[in-house]
C-alpha cells in the first residue's frame, strides 16, 4: 500500500527533512438530546471545542488543528487559554480550554467564514469570542440556579458539549423577526449541560448585534475574559430548549416567578421588543443572514477543490498552463503584487533547478515520490515559507515515541496534514502566478 509506505518514509527520514503526502479525513461533530447518563461511569464521554469525542487519556483528538492553513501568510499563536466553564465528563475541577488563535483561524477557514478577516484581526476576534462564551455561561448558571437549586448547591452544571448552528433559526428568533420586526441573530449555539445528578439539558443561545452600542475602545476590541460588560454591542439570548414539558414550565413560570415575584435571581433576559436603533438594523441583519446561508451552502457543497497534484508542473511554474476551472474574478492582483510573484517564481526556477532535474530523471514510483517531495519542499521554502516551516517542525518533533502506537499515529497524521497544506499552498501560488502573468505579462519578461 503506497500510503503506508509514504507514512513510514516520513518517520524514517525525520533527520533528513523529507517525507511524502498522505490524505487525512475530517472528524464529524456529534450531537444529542437530553438523556440520563451514568455520571459515575468510567466511560464518560468527553468532547473537544468542536463537539468531537476525544480520548480522555490524552484529552485531545488525534491531530490538533494547530497548523497554518494553505493560504496563511502570518504565523499565529498556538497558545490556549483555560476558561471558567466546568467540563462535563471530566473529573474534578477541569474546565474547557479555548482554541488558540491558530485553531480559531483554521476553524473560520474550514467553515468558509474568513471573508475579509486578516491574520492580524484574529487576536481581537478570539478575545471577543472567549468573552462571549463566558458571558453565555454566566447566564446558563443563573438559569440553572433557579430551575435546579439542589444541583446548584452540589456544584452546579458542567458544559458537556456545544454546537454552532448559524444557519438554523430558532423558533423564538423566527417569531421575533416575523411578528415583532426584530433583527435576525448572526449566530446560534446549542449547549448541552450536565447536572450533578447526570441529567443532560440543552440550552439554545441566539447572538444578536446592536451596532448602536459598539465602542471603538481597547476594552471592547480586546475584552478581558470575565468582563461581562465589555462588549455591549453583542446581545445574548439564553434559555433552555423546549425539549420537555418541564422546560416549558421553567421558561413560562419558574423563571418569571423567580425574577418578578420572589426576586431570587439577578438574571435579566434579552428584551423581546427591539429598540428603535435595532429596528434600523433590520435590513443589515437580513443581508448578514443571507451571507451566512451562502457560506454554509459553500461549506456543505464542498466547493473547495483538492489540488490536482502535490507538485506543480514546469508549465505551471513558468506560467504557461492555466487552470481551466479557476475563477479569475476571485483573484485580483495589482501590478506591485505581480512583480513580487514574478521575482519569487524566478528565484524558485533558479534555486530548484536541480530538484526539477531529479524529478525529470526518476525511474520508479519510490524514487519519483522522493524526488517530487524534494521539489515541493524546495518550492515551498521560497513561496510558502510558513507552511514549509510547519513541515520541518513536525518532522523534527521531539514528541514521537516509536514504541507508542498512539504517538506514532499523531505524528503521522500531523506530518500528513502539513504536507497537504504545502500542496494546497503551492497550488494556490501557482494559480496566482498564472493569473499575474496573464494580467501583467510584461513583468515576466
């Protein structure tokens, strides 16, 4: 099997800095309805930040999404921050850990949500994301202290898993929009919490934007995680899902009584009626909603194409071959950018001439695989330096234990992922070079 041989070559050639590509598969997210669970079971299921089941022995999926993407130009931090949200399925006082800026960027890219987001924006985006999650959890805890007071005394709920559902309007959000003229939410989450007695309960959260409350301050751009008042422009509507008659009673009777009669909670629900300022944002929210639907369809439709080959042909490098399926209108290149592309590819032709000759002269599959890899890494060093560095870092990682099957699996898949990113990056740069030469042929003379 070629793929197994390729993976073995990756490990065996670690010191030489060479390996070959292997395809990887994306994990699928899981979901579920409120059910009883054995809270004391030794087989408690734990989930990561993408609602993927994880191995509790190492608390991570096989390949953590900490690698730079194919289109990325600037390195992002891989440091992760612990939240204040207790982790369901885990023992003791374990809490959820937020994605690093690199993981968050990768998630946006995978879901086709990057739009105009630059790498330099990610730190602020992550800070706001973490702040909103803490704010949301605070509201969940306030709900639980009212509807499950005994559980609250025993330590309160833990967050078991959550799922983003940006393209699904909740019944409440739909009703508010159609009947009250309320703007549409820009996102929706479903959070599943587990109570001390093992009962799982699903919460629905709608996120709304009120531009009239936005502030251009450092506190709002980089809010502290625990500051629930820092980002006033994002409104959060939190409530238990109506999955059972008891949930209906809690929403319609128990919480209103606690708020308005008994005065035993400080919980403040998001108002049903929109303010005049929010009514003015109705049209903008509808445009945002339409954009979300398009992005979701693109993600589900698998619009992103796999590169045809790990290695660009000589014709692609020299700009003589166009990609027939490429959409030129999405590649706007200035003359200044075209000059940079021309210079980098000229350098690549010079620096990688020997590697190209080895590819031209190879005679069998194994030899050609090694030669192709050498050419790819040579080219990537010049036009995809961030992705090239990820390959060399992964190959020379110190965490490989050849006597540990799990360690080998993680190592193999991480190396495969870095090589796949190199492949995609080279394909993107090859296409940009072809478009640059087509638009500004004079700079390639």
